[in-house]
């Protein structure tokens, strides 16, 4: 849901290689950092993190294609389009640092192979299909979610995702009581239909309604599934990489980082206590802790 207490930002856009417009928020001053959001999210969900970095960095937070300020996925959507979108932002801004969360982390790493200007990449709990424990369950989760979105029952899709997240990630049960209660409520389709209705009514400005984000998430998951068998490609990443993960993360995430750590030429891994999969987000996360890690990583050697 939208947050009315976001910091002031400028708004701009670039044109990707296929002609798609990619809009982004900009705030702060200093070396450029691009933040790539996760799947059913948008730039609006990382404004606290952006503000925490803005005293040392110029932060650029795009709505990735298919959402909000950016154009549609287009008929030939794939991970190459994500590469091209980030390339357009890097070319226009001169940013050399990228932070990606979940799917955004996957896309940040992949794009760095095609964009030499990217010097450093930090990722938080991305997923690649590398045969890790929990992958079979995750495949079932995303297939079920995609079917529900295709059926038009966004409330049920949201409930299915909430229940699966709560059941599969023990950290979801360790968040503060209000967010834990909300997570439990969101496992009920009827509650989600009310939440989606209320969210759509209160969204203003550049923010995107949650309903639209869940619909956009469906197509992106096909790109995530297509990572199976691509692990060796990441030996070509020349950027310095910081692999971030919350303590107690399920093997879906730790297995991805284990595999990446074996193939990435220049990677460091940090486990962060007290942070769940939503750690970098405004709502229910702890972006200040994430910002501390990013300041150290992006600020060193500059």
C-alpha cells in the first residue's frame, strides 16, 4: 500500500533499446546507485532505503517495465529486455553501482555481464533455479500463483502467496506483531479483496496499485523459471559483488547464494541478523540495516 510520508524526489525517464520508456525516481547527491525492485513491487516501496542513502549517493529507483512510470513488457519480454532497460539508465545517469532485491537482484547480476560500466553489484536474496532444496516447492508456488492471476482472482492469488510465504520462510513468523497479524489476515482471499479495493482507492501520484503489481509479477516469473541451467554464465560477471541474505533464510535463497558464490569471480557474502525477505522495503522491512551494508560496499574504494 502507498505511504504518504515519502521523501521528495525528481522524476525522469529513459528510452530502452526496444523503444520502451523506463521511468525512475531520483534523489540525493554523490556517486550513482540504481535500485532494482522485486517482483510484485515498484519504486514506491524503496523510498526509505533511498532516503537513507541519499546523503552520500544519487539514488535512481526505476519502476521496472510492466509497472507504473514505465512502459509495458512488450511482445518479446525476457531477461535481455531487463538488461537493456538498466543499460539505458546507466548510460543516462553515469551510475556505476546497482542494488537489486529478489528478482531485481537476478536482473542486476545478469545485466552486469552486458554493461561494463557497472563496477559493483549488491543483491539481496535473489533466486536462480540451481537445484537447491526447496526449489520444487517454489515451482509449485509460482505455478499456482500464475494460474490464480490468469483466472482474474487477484485476491486469491495474493492469499496463496501470503500463505506460502508464511509457511515456507520461518522469518515471516518472527516479524513484529502488527505485521505478523497482517500476514495471517492476508492468507484469506476475502480480506485481500478488501485490501486491494482500499489500496486502489488510496494510490496517488506515481505509486502503483497492488492489484496491478501482482498482475505484472505473473509474467516476470517466467523469466525467473528460465534461469534453470544458466548458472555457469555468471562466471562472466566482472563487477565486484556483494551477496546479502537475512539470517535464517530458507534454502531457496541460501542455495542460490551458495551456487553464485562458487562461480562469481569477485564476490563477498554477508548474512544480516533480524532481516526477512522484505528487509529492504518500506513496509515491514528494516531498510536502515540494508543501507548500512550498501554504504560500506559502494563507498569503499571510490
